[in-house]
C-alpha cells in the first residue's frame, strides 16, 4: 500500500471508532467476539449477508487461535477498526506462532473418504473466502490475523447465488 | 456465554428430519451425529438436516456434518440439507459438501428430492 492510500486510511479512522475485546480461550467465547462483530457491522450498515460473513470469519479466526496458538496466557485479543468504507478486524494471540506442525488436527477425525471434502483445515480458507482481504503475521511471540470487509455493492451481488 | 442448542427429530416412514437450533459447533455437532447414527442404525437412509434455526456454524461443526454424509454413504443413503443461510450455503459449496449431499431451500423440497 502506498503512503497516500495509507494516509487516507488513517484519516478515515476516527480515534474512537475502535473497539477492543479480550476473550479467554474457553468454550464458546468465540461467540462473544462474533456477537460484537455483528453489532459493529450492523452499526456500520453492512448488508445482512456481509454481517453473517464477518461473524463466521471472526469465529474461525478465534477458533484458530484457541486450537493452535498454545498461548500461555490463554487469551485472544480482538480489535475492530471502523472506517468509513471498511471494517478491519485483528485477532491476536500470544502463542507459539503459525506453523504447519502446530496446526495438526486437534479432533480425532475419521479418515476422509473424499479428499476434496476433507474434514479439517478449512478455517483459513473460509476466512479468505468470506473477507475481502486477509493478512497473517506470525512469529514465535504470537499470531495476528488481520481481515478486512469492504462496504461495497458488489459484495452483496457476489454473495447471491 | 452459554450456547443453548437443541435438536428436534421427526421420523417418518421413509425418512427422518433433524432440525437443529443454536450454534453448530463441536458440541451440537456431536449430538447431531449421535442422533443421526441412531436413525441410521434403525434403518433410516434418507435424512434431512434443517439448519433454519442455526444462525451460526463453525468449521468443526461442519466437519461433523461431513461424517454424517460419509456414514450415510456407507449405507447407500442420502443426506439433504435445508434452511441454510446464503453464507452457510456458500461455505458448504466451497467445502464440496454440495457434491455429496443435497442443498435445498426448505424441508418440502429436501424431502421431494430423495
């Protein structure tokens, strides 16, 4: 992103258009983040289907941290940044970082009968499919999944099948 | 935050309908799988899962739905879904579920297409 666009993005973010939520890595706590995401997206006048997409992506990002981060503090930090034309959601853990080794299956699934309809490993693909842009930054101090949903007409049209 | 969920089962002569309510995660998924397995063992090979009252779903819950599809395939059975939101349907199609199970707007069409 060039400097001009970055400056425009910053100017579009009013300082109090930021919501922070810390959730413990406990059963169903992803719903707290999803519910907050829904309230924020609705307040920004996203379409109903976009709100649902934002909720599902938020759930998957939180679950990803719950299952794979091995975070010693067992917390997930969510940041919702409201801009005039988009919502950015950052889901951060302070775990061991992203690697294929620590993303091994947590649940003891039966073998896949149809490889294309595999049972696990869909979380990031779902997030990429539902959000407009996704960035993952990770090191041995933790992982942040940053995802953006834009407020545009084409999203609504694309979602209709 | 408690996730309240429920499953209503309506077993007819030729088919059975499992209607979920609440967040479809591993807990609801496992219970749904248990109920479906019991129906399969009773001889039901045509099942409908109605997700109309399930607004939120996660990938772990979906993975358990895939197990039900596979269990029915082993008995030459069929699973049809109905009541999916547009986002759920999009996700199911992305995960290739639509190739191995039916997706219909309502129970009537799901039953009619066995």
